[in-house]
């Protein structure tokens, strides 16, 4: 059973920015995306502050966020990286499995990765994550470098939206549409 303590606050800046972005998207009626809380079982509570100081995760979480963008279901997980290499160990197999099933149902799955050393936000498509995992199985390191990422999916701040990931979703959808038009049925 996994435990949670103060280390659980890692990524709170990223989460805060995503929450602000989602709030603006909602106000502008562009998307409705919500944070999915991870169920925990409190073990120790600081009596003065009434804050949980130790807890166990009740179950494995799936993804951090789920929602809908202009009729398209989306799910994503937020990850931070303090170097120019993102370790695939930060992505859990149960998350990839959930995203696979989500994609099979017609949804869009992705990771929002924040490279803190360079202040860069990246939209990692589920399909691209799969490629990195496949590459790792074939002997490459269990990571990818920031220099390898597709620059088209670097997220910028626009119109007072901190992490404007909707532009990347649009690029992702256009890319999927182009690939599906080239599909030839051999039957």
C-alpha cells in the first residue's frame, strides 16, 4: 500500500496553473475539465492545523483530469520534470491502460509535462508516450530527452491562459484526421 506525506505536494504549482486554465476554459465555454481527486485514507492528522500529515492511497488513481472539449472527451495526467530527461517511470502502467481504454472509446488521452528547469510545458500525446515505452522495451533508456520532443506540441501562454493546451488538442485532432484519411481498407 502506498503512503502519502508532504512529498505529495510536488506538482502543486503545475496543478494550480492547470486549474486556473480549466477555470478560464469553463468561463469562456470552451471546455469543461475537472480534477479527479485521488482517494486517500488519513492516518495522522495535525490537531492544531487539522491537516492530514500521513495517509494511504485507497486505490490507484487513473488520471488527474477528465472532461470534454467541444464535444470531445479528454483525459490527461500532469507530470513535472526537474531535468531535461523525463523518466518513463513517472508514468504508471495502470495510467497507460486507462488511457488506452479511453482512446478506444473515442476519447483523447495525453500528459501535460512541465520541464521546470526550462519552464517548458509539453503536450505528450498518448501515442507518443507509447512510442517511448516501445523504444525502452527495445533497449533504449527508460526516458526521453526534452530535445526529442515535437516542437508543435510545446504549450504557450496565450490570451491570459497559462497552459493553453486546447491548441495542442486541436493539432492532435487534425493529425488523427489526416492519418485516418489515408487508411485503406484491404477487404
